[in-house]
DNA sequence: CGATTTTGACCCGCGC
DNA sequence: GCGCGGGTCAAAATCG
């Protein structure tokens, strides 16, 4: 739009320029005509002998002065035209510059979380290895300080030597965490599903992650008196994403939410990373048209606190653990009718 | 009345 | 093969 306006403006300016020059040309012609007319008159007057010689000289001087004034005026108009043209060119240049910047900014936003996770992955491994060195020093109180932890679980149930893989076993990714391996699970991995486990202090039955969920089952898991609830994503029909919600046995205030699957739809406004990070990077689901579905913590980047590193209940060596301490809910978070807002205690 | 939750039944993989 | 346990289904109940 800016270009159109600018071009129109430029075109108008050109027209004005041309008109101006044309106008001045006409003026010149008129002046010339006037001058020639005067000359004719003068000729006549000459014919009428030298009776009016003094008045003729004054008129010529006046005409010259007028001509000079018009010339100066024309120069001024030309200067103004040049100045305006430069201004339009500069505006156009700025516009093009910004236009070129926009996709870069957009792309940068999309890459933010991935880069963040990759960076924190290596960082987290450092912390966890340090923590494991400490071994038994790890006290439950440290775990109780947990604000919100996010762990990508990649179960490796079957041995690599096994050629026949049971369908049930294919449901989880089987890869040992390697910090050199990007946390980017390509879509070529097909039917494999990774799990993202989120631990958060939450007094309500379930934490609000921006998505809509429908409860389809509840079970009391062995060893945990708290029932495990099963939810299915209902944002879009046929969305395969499911989540399990269960209270932590050690600290009932901690809610363990495990997401599984990949959303087949753009995430709603305010959907948090937890809801979007299931199995694959949320960016795989994003395209240029779903800017609104971007995880909310792009506006509120999570704050990492090394004291918050914890070990999930069923953690093993094949799981990567990331602990995020969110600075609170983003302003864009929406609360669904069936879900209460997560009680952010951090 | 449609959407959601509850809850018992059912399915299936795994270990013994 | 059997039992256990995790996960899912589906009908009934409930809610807004």
C-alpha cells in the first residue's frame, strides 16, 4: 500500500513537475508573445516617431525585472520538487528496508524456542550431571521447590537388536538423549510419539495450557492413591493429542501433566509451550498463517533456575529433563470454561 | 440440547 | 495361559 501511495505521489509530483515546466514554458511563451506584442507596439510607436522614448525604456526595465522574478520563482519550485522527490525516495527506501526485515523477524521468532531448547538442553545436561555426581545429596526439599518442570520423555523399551517391534512399543521415541542431537524431531519419524511431561504447582484439577481438553477416562494407578485422568484434545476433531494428569505422590501440590502426540491444528491463542511441545517442535505445526498460535512465552521467556532441576517420578537415563521456571502466565492466556487457571506460584 | 464428566467394562501388552 | 495394570471405550449422568 505504501508503495502504491508513494508511486502515486511520485507520479503526481512528476505531473506537477511537468505541469510546472509546461506552465512556465507557456508563461515564457506568453511573455515572449507579450514581449513581441510590445515590440510590435514599439514598432508602431517607433513609426509614430520618437515622441515616447523615455516611457519605452521604463517599460523594458519593468519587463526584465518581471522576467527575472519569474525565473527565480521557477528555480525555487524546481528546488522544492527536488527536495520532495528525495523525501519520497527516502520514504520508499525505508519502507522497502522494513519490508525486508519483516520475514527475518518472523523467522527469528519461530526459531526462538528451538534455539532456546537446544541451548537449555546442553545446559540442563550439565546441571543434571552435576546433580548426579552429588548423588544422594539430593534432598526431597529441592524437589519441593519445583515450580514447573518440563521433561521430554523418550522411552526406549525395546532393545536395538530386536527387529520386530511391537506396535505398542512404537508409540514412544527410542533415542538416548544426546546434547549434540537437536531437540527437533522431524516429521519423518512417522508414527513414533514422544511424550512431554510437565510438572507444575497447581491447586486445581488440571492446569490451563490454552488448549481445550475432554476427559475420557480415569484410573487409579497402582502405588498412587491419586487417580490419573486422561484427556483428549478437542480443539479440532480428530486431533490425536492426549494428556494424562496426575498428582505427584511426594508432593500433592505438584501436578504432573504428560502430553502425547502432535496437534493437527493451529494452537489457540495463549496455548503454552506445554500444550504445543508434544512430540515435535511446535514450529512444525506453525505456518505463516497461524501467528496467533505461537506459544505465549515468546512474550514472557521462561526464567531458568538451576535449583529447580528435578527428577520425574519415573525418570531413567533415557529421559531428558528440563526445568523451566515460568515468570507467571502471559497476558494472552485464556481460561476455558472447564479448566481453572493454573495457580502460578513461582 | 449439546458438551462434558463419570465410571464400569473392555482391550491389550507384559511378566511370571 | 493367566493375572495384572495401563489405557480406552461408551453409556449414563451432569452441567450450562
